[in-house]
């Protein structure tokens, strides 16, 4: 079977869609299936996917055409060209623009598509993205969200009765990605290390984490905020106001040896989302690395971590809950983990076991179930 991935964000490195697509292509290849990818990037580029398939990235040239009209047509054209070279049995559309293109391609070729919109819908009813999402969840041959919680949330937001074509499939994790040389990033001061590896933006809750840590200056620790994003300046200003700047290291995006060093040398991993967390790839990685986790119960987090591998602070109804009741509970969880080596060891072992259950092969098996449903529903529709 030839599976075509259509991705709006594959070019971002590092990034969840890129990691997921490459890992899924490798797992598909082990089962004898072929994978190809089409994506949009700042410039034309190509690379090989694991298993031998190609990833073709194209610079989007139709700047004067509104995105909601132009990109689906552009993607659909590239799918047609790929289909001519090697017939596509199914499209996995990662993103709403990709889904609109797969819908156009299906009208031309009859090829079914599985929609994986990634993340979660933040657009209000009446906006074009919300309207497009409502259309696509009804029109797609199968719908995959990144967790059961995300699947429920998508269906609720789009007023779609969850049925058999809706799947919640967690991403996988590969423990071998931590193998290789390591190098500490500049600025490590030797204090017990708390790692937060995530995009710096308000829904990820780094501002709540900083406020909880400001209550713990009697303990030695250093927080590494590894990542970048629109909230970086605000977080830097908050750390300054809280008097924590000497204890907080902003590394920007880290890769390779420095990325491995942080996961292998931290005492604990802390990520405290205050918004619908669709999957939480960094939580998967932290468990695979054997790090105890302190987190919240936002969205899918309780599906990703286990009660033995993580201390989970309830945040109530998200998005953006009241911080006041969260901070004492988060402080307590951080203190308990940071000061109890035996607890950390037990949580680390449980995290490794949890990550072993969340392989990419398990993830691909879930997608193959969705693909089987899509192929079957398409045959029924055309009968």
C-alpha cells in the first residue's frame, strides 16, 4: 500500500509533525507499506523518508491567493503529480489545509483520506478555519485525533456525534533517540536540574511553573526552558520580576547532543499546560528518558503519563484556569519530587515502562485501523 502524507508543518525541525511522520514511515515500511510526503516549506527541498520513500517540500508561490483557497489547490495539484508516478491508496492529511486538499484530490481520483488535524482547534465558530473543520470532519473517510481526549474535544467543538470513523491515537516514542554523544548547553550551573522542553507559549503553562518555583527559593534548583516561541520575552520578564533570572536558563531550541544531555541529566521534567493538550510529545520523551514528571491534567496528559510515572496537578476547566489554587499543589508536587530520590527512582522506572507501551509501531497499528475504515467506507460510498 502506498500512503501519502500531506503535511503543513513537516519542514519545522525539530517539530512534532516531522518526528511523527518519519517514525510512522519507518513503522509502515517494516510492515511492507510505502510512504511518501508532500509539504510546503520556505524553499523547495527533498529528502528521503525512513523506508525509502521521498519527502518533497515545495515553496508556495501563490502569494496573492488567500491561503484558504490557494494552498488546498496547490497541495491537490502536487498529489495528482505524485499519484501519476505511483498510485496512492490513501492520503493522511495532517492539518486543515491538507485536509481540504485531500478532499479535492478525492473528488478527482476517488482516493480516500484520513484527516489528522493535529493539535486542537482554537478558532471560534464563524471563522473560516472553524467552518472548514466542521466540513472536513463530516467529509473525511476517517478522523484521527492525537488522543481520546482530543477526539472528544474536536467532536464537541464541531458538533459532530463521535462515531466509528473517529479515532484517538497517541503518538509514539523511540527510546533509542537518546543514544549518542552528549554536550551540556552553556549556562548549566550544577544545581539540581528541572527540565521543561516545549514551545514557549501561554497554553504550555511555563508562566505557572515559574510562579510555583518562585515559592521554592529555599531549595537549590535550576530550571531549563528549552524551546522558543512567542511567549519568550514575557517569560523572561516574569522570571526577572520574580527574582529568578539567575536560576532560569533560556536555551532556545536545542538539538542533538545538547538535547540528549538535558534529557539524560535532569532530575525531573516539568510541563504544566493550562490548555487542551492534544498529546504532549515531550511528556512521552521524558518518560522514555526515565525522568520523573510533574504536570497537569489538561486534555490528554492523563492518557500519556501514568499515575506512577507522574505527579499530576488538577487544573480544572481549561483553557486558562484560575492560577491561585494551582500554585500550592504544583509547588508541593515539585518539592516532593525534587527532594525524594527514592520517589524519583520509582517514577523513572514507571515512566520507562509506560513509554515502552507507547511505541511507534502501536501508533501505526492504530492508523492502519483508521485506514482500513477509510478504505471500507469509500468502497461503500462508491458501490
